[in-house]
C-alpha cells in the first residue's frame, strides 16, 4: 500500500460496512483503545483504515499506522511503533521512555494492524503509552482481544450475503477491476454470484480469491466448481488428503493438468500436521470454526489453481518481511526449477490470482496468505533453505549498498536499506546463528546507514552481538567497532565514541589499513569537535589525509575525513580556508553524485557565510543542505539545518519567519530525541538568532510564530522553510 500522509492508501474499492463504521466512530470518540477482532480475511485492516482516515481530521497530530504483521516476535515492536509515529530517537534512554516522552503532548490516533501474534507485548506497551499520553487514542486489529485494561472490543463480521448487497457488490467490483468489460450480464449470473458469496459466507478475502480464480470460466461455471470443491471439503481440519484444502491438488482445476513435477507433498493421510503458526490460530475451535474452514478451503482452492512453480514461489516469498520488488523476489526465491525468468512469470501469476498484491513496482502478500505459504514451505522441507537464501540475498544487498555509498545511486541505496530494515534484521538474526562471519560483515556494512536514518539502537545492538558472536579480526573488526563508535557519538555518548575511535585507530595502524585509518580519524575527529577540541581534530585529519595516499579521492572515509578539516577550520575561525575547503569538498561530492557529505559541506558553507555577515548566501546554502538531508530522510541533519536557516533568516530581519523555522527545527530535535545538538560554536549562533527575531517582531509575535512551527506537521514546516518566496 502506498503511504498517503501517515496512513496507507486504499488501492481498491471499499464496499459496505456502514454499520461497522458508525460503531467505530462512536468507539473512537468514547474509548481510548478499541480492538477490532475477527478471523483472518474478514476485512479488519480495510475497516480500520477507512475508519482511521475518516477520524484523522479530529486529531491535531493526525492518524498514524503501524503494520505489525511482518514482525516475527516482539524484538522490533518498539522500533516499529516509533518509526510509525515519526520518532527516530538518537538518545541513550530506554526506547519505551523515548516513545512515551514523544507521545506525551500529542493528540493523535495510532493504529496497530495485525497484533494477534504479539498480544502480550502490545498490551504491555499500550498500557505504558496510554498512561503517559492523555491525547492518544489507539485502534488495534487482531484475531483475538489483547486483554489490555480499558480495551473496547468490536467484532467484525463477514459481509452480509442476504438482504444487503455488500458481498455481491464486492464480487462485482473485483470482477470489473480485473476486466472492465466484465459484469453479471448473462442470465443467471447474478444468482450464481450471490450463491458463491453465500458459499464463501461473505468473507471478503475468500470472495476476492474466488474472483481471481475465475479465469476464462463463466460465473455459473465458477459457482459449480466452488460448489464441488466445498462439497468435497467436509473433512476435519488438520487432516491431510484430497478432502483437506491444505492437502495436494485433488484433480479440480488447472492444477490437475500441471506438469508431473509437483511441489506439494504426496497425498499421505498419515503425514504430520505442520507446526502451529499464526495461520493455525484461526483453527481454534472456540472461535469462528466454520468461517475458518471456509477461508481455509478458499485459500486451498486458490492454491490448487496455481501452477506448480507459482505454488513454489508462494512458499518461497514467505520469509520476506516487508514489501518487495521483482529484483528482490528473484534474489531471494530463485533456485532449482525457479529460474529468474520463472520467478518473474510466477510472480505475475500470483498477482493475477490475488495471492500477491501489486502497487506500482512493489508487491506484498496478505498476512493470512503468507501464513498459508509458510505452512507449505515447512511441508516442502524448504524452510531452512529459504531462510538461507533470504539471508544471503540481503547480505548481497548490504554489500552493494556499501559499495554504492559514494556513487550516483547513493540516495536510492539509502532508501533501499531503510525500506528493507525488517528484512535486514531478520537476515542478521539468521546469520548470527548459522553464519557468524556473514553476520559480522552485514552488521559492519549496514551500520552507518542505520546510524544515519535513526536506527541507532539496532546499529549498536547488532554490531555488539556480531563482535561477541565469534572471532573477528582485521578490517571487519574495525568496521564493527567503527559502527559502535559512530552510533555512540550520535547518541551523545562521547566517552564510548572516543574509546572505539582509539581502538579503530590502533587496529588500523597495526593492519596498515589506510581506509580503516581514515574512518577511525573521522570518528576521533568528530568526537573532538563535539567536545571542543577542533585543533586536535584538524591536526589528525590533515596528517592522515596526507599519509593515506593509496585511498581513492572519492572513497567514503576520505570524503568524511575532509569534512572534519572543514568543521575544524570553521571552529578555529579560519573562515577563508574553511570556505575554500568546503567548496572543494562540495565539488568533489557533486562529481561523485554523493549527497550525505555534500549536504554537510553546504551546512558549513552556510555557517561560514553567516559568520561573515552574508545572511542571504547563508540561507541559500542552508536550503541546499536541507534539500539533501530531506532526500536522505536524515532527521538529525534536517534539525541542524533548520537552526542555521532560522539564524540566516533572522539576520535578514524576518523575525516571524525565522521564529517559525526555529519552531520547526525544535520539532525535528524532539523527533530525534535530543535537545539542540551540534558543535560548540552553534550555541552563540542560536542565541543570536532568537535575540534578533524577538527584536524584529516582539515577544508575543515571536512566540506565536515559534508555536506554529513547532506544532506544524514536520513535512509542512520543512516545506515552508525551503520556500524562498515568503516575505523577509
């Protein structure tokens, strides 16, 4: 689903549910926590999304969505919820404390989708944040209640199949979505379609799968095929064989004429049932047993309609935690009979069957269908091989991202690593158990990306676990220690950063690793800059840049080390030298297509111009820096840039505009969990900014403008700051 604001975009029509929406409107108005419960496929997510979109305008800070279905356990629950509400904490506090502080003055609606497998941890987390955040309202979707104190439960029934035409309308909408010329025009079509909906008990997912499996058949033929399938599925759940939809093809539909090679287990009635999974939660005899049987039969029938290679791809896609593109599908799923070309072909087949949903060039699988595929992956005996392929594929992605950091695709790689966060974490967990050397390599390669995009806790945790997992020497050890040092530095833990900087320097010198020495010098130099020692930072960076002659001019560590010299020269007041060095560095980055270092060169050029009393030039450089940091989703960098832009605008006499930008900067500092940070020379700049802005417009006007910027949506505030047509 494409994100619109803070909620996913609806990519297909929404049908019916007027009574449920009315109940939800009342529930969200009168209760602080509401849980939608119902079996898989009944439409809880779509209903929650429609209700949240309708309610969003009633919350000053909007509605925010967290999809919990990709999480295998509670380990990434807090980071996922924090990401969902826009918090990229850089502090040393416990993550739950940072989240509680971030939400404490917010008035927002938080939606947690698919929480059934994390009921206890979700209940504990919600008890914490609802207690500390009086303006928070929570909407949860789950197959079962969470059991949180004060929870209001709303059951979601299937669509009505008699009286109200909702189920039939869904059938018709999905039929026309697949073929705009299709309809229920032939005699008996409408009656046959209504019969299908009754057979499927109005379960939306079952209806959508049935329509997708229609192929070239008429509606009447589809009704007959579904009737025969359901009439033959009366066996008890969990049995294996032709009567069980989880069993192998039983001769009905395209699967019967598939090639002799099959990727289903042989029809053995004595075969053991698969291990318990989230899919099996629906089989609970105490809750919706008949509807579970109906959905499982519908999914099994859809499975039979797939070709053998489509079934194999269905199973092999299940280790993926997040949305994916075709390249990732090939990377993770190709092997044996599934060549890269066959993956592409089978993927389109699964889209046609509505097993996989497509949105532009991205694909996703509904949680219920993923669980069915995962069950089959286990029965095929491929679970370990699939996890190995998944981990190896994302290790290769980490290598390519690391190599492409300073190239023209830096922004693209930055986004790919950010978007693949859950899959990278899953791959690291697997590698830490089965391939320690691979885990050590991956943690070192993605650590800086994670540090830059706010995943500092994960960067430190995985780097430390990789170091502790087994012996590691040379550049790989230096890389892990460097990640630990950079993450500590960004969290304000300067003592730890200094310790790892010294360790990296010693190991790099011992190994005669010039690239590692440049990285260590960057870490040590930045630590010294932050602690008020620019002369020491300049001396070390200058020396290492001169001696590391074998490292290419466009290497990431060389560019970062050059950045240290620019910062140090500025801090020492050698502004002409600093400006020349910053300009040369910016041009080098521009030639390489590099944005991260270039934006900090722009930042220094803005600071230099401000210190030279050239506020218009300073504002232009600051806006250039902000545009680059925004492209990289670097909230910490955006916060720094907004403070500097506010100072430049204040120096031009626009007090109210400066106050609003300063307020937006304050919102970004809160977003990263820090008070205002930066090198020591920024303190006087900020003080001068506020004094000039207040003098220009008066205290009350300054306060109103600052509060407007602070309370604005962050993206709206940043867009206003980047505009050059506002009056100065």
